[in-house]
């Protein structure tokens, strides 16, 4: 028999995308307490069946985990500009294809309007009507509203009409910046994107013979261990078992293992696995096992993401953006100049930007030397001299200690052949 909690989840899933959800409404319609309704809504949000937007409330959404990062919904666009929804609320979860700035006459604007687009325009009622005719949503800048006729038409066609207090230029800038931030996040791969669902596992009261049978069946040798409440309490690997081992799993497992969640970044998981020498990590949600990730899967995913085109620039990209590189006999040399982004308020190169520039150059060089990604262990700066805006720099990165898993490089920065900064970086290689 389904519990009240399950019934609420089923009710939420039955709602049309765009429908608003509230604790009081669900409590009233399903005759449950507000506390029960609240907990169910939070779980539905964790499962991505609903999403809460500022000034709009909680809305039923379609779960679409693989939607492109650069593609937005109208609800997300409204959130970016602190917008209020005037009409067409049921269409908030639709994906928009492009933005159109209405800085022209209505006749000239018409050829740019298309379905699933968002028209950014001021208080121009004729532009609103034209957008509705072409199934185009509207973002009204300047905090202006619209007529009741437009509201009714928006509701009828499920085309959001959003009002923002910002001007058109500021609104467009905010949206562009938000899209750039999302493109950067494209590199931030999450555990849920690569984890193995429905993994094999053992219970702590199972026998060693059960591990052997599961090993033969699955071809895997490492398994999470659960207790009677299906909570992860240990890990069992071949290293824990001897030829003469007998008895229950609990006698040999590694208790209280490291775990990650669905939303943990893959890079963080990789760091933990390499640092601790772990081959398999359990993925948990509310202490329940939902999947596993292996070191091999993590490294493959990171290597794959490195090859994907990115439009957004991170801070590390920017500090070396104007530097060229050249591989020499025993080193890699980066050549470039001190740009405004590297300077402090005094007009000289800042300490933080110089240390980031040296560490980034070292990581890039190590990845080039070893043909693999690395995880930084230590970074030691010996000294940094003063540098002015426009100074031409040469950054030499030279290996000083190499092994299969551990590497050290020395970073030397020169200005007109004079040593101006020096540092040393040690890192571990990400090997399968």
C-alpha cells in the first residue's frame, strides 16, 4: 500500500508542466498535513520533478537531464533578470531557442520573430501583439506591464510574458553573462552524469562465498556493503580477502568508506580517488546506495570533457590567454605580456595573479609532458618581483623529478632575461 508521501509524489508527477505547486494547496487537496506535503515537495525537487524560482514559486517541470547547458527555459531566463511573470505561466518550462532585441520598428522586427524565441522589448504594445502572432514569448524591460488582452493571449498560447525592472541593455547583458557562466559549468561534470546505476552490492551478514559468487557473475571484484536498512556501511575488495578467509562480510570489509553524492563534481571525486588510492566509490542519496563510480570512468569522463568546445572563459583561461607556448629540449616556455587583468590597483602585477599564472603554466606543462591530467599536491612560491603593465615575460617550466605517479616541476619567470619569480609545483598523475 502506497504511503501518503508516495501519493503526493505521484500527484505531483501527474501535474502538467508549468503548474504551480504549494504546500497549502497539496495539503488541502490530498488531505495531508503541511509537514508531510513539504517533505514530499522537497523530495520531488531533489528528483527534479519540480523547481523553485524566485518570485515565481515552485513549478512542475519536465525532467530533462541531458538538455544542453547553453539552452535555457523561459523560467530560467526570468530568474536571471529578476522578472515577474504577467501571463503564460504554463509555458515557463519550455526551452527557448534564441533572444531577439526589439530595437526597431514592428515591420522590421517581424522577420526576426520565430517560435520558441524571446523578444526583449520596452513598453510597446504593438510589439507584444506581433510576438504573440509568431508564437514568441516576451520580456518587457523597464518594469512596464501589458494589457489584459495580451495576458489572456499569453495564457491561451502558453507563451510567457515576463516583466523586468532593468533596461534593455542591462537585461541583455545579464542574460549573456548567465549563459557564459552556464557554458563554463559545462566543464563541471557531475557524478550523476557518469555513475553506474543499479550496481551490485553485498550485505554485511553475507558470507565470503557470496562475494565469490557475485565476482564470478558480474566480473567485478569491488562491492559496496549495506546494512539491514540498505545504508552503505563498508567496501569489500580483493585486498581485504585471503585464500583462507571465511565467515561474514562484516569481518573483512573496510568500514565507513568514503562516499559521494549525485551532485559531487567528477573532478572532486577524481581527486579523492587518486589521493586515497581508491578504485571504486559508492554514490549515496539519503544514505541509500544509488550507484557507483570507478576511477577509470572518472578519468575517461574528464578526458572527454577536455575535448569539448567551450565558449565561456574561466579565470585560469584568462591569465594565460595572451601567452604562446613552445616545447624546448627539456622544458616548455610560455611567452606573453602583463595585461590589465593581471594588475592590482597600483598598476603592477598582483601577487595572486602571478601565482595563478605560474601554477596554471605548471599544470599545462605537466599535462603536456605526461599526456595526462594531474592533481596538484603542493605549490611553493619562493619569490615574486615587481612587474609593470606591458612587461614581456618568459615562463619556463622544467621537470625536476618524475615517476609514474608523482611529478615535480620548477617554474621560472624572466623579464628581459632577468629572473623575476620562481616556484615549484608537485602533482599526482591521474592514471587508470
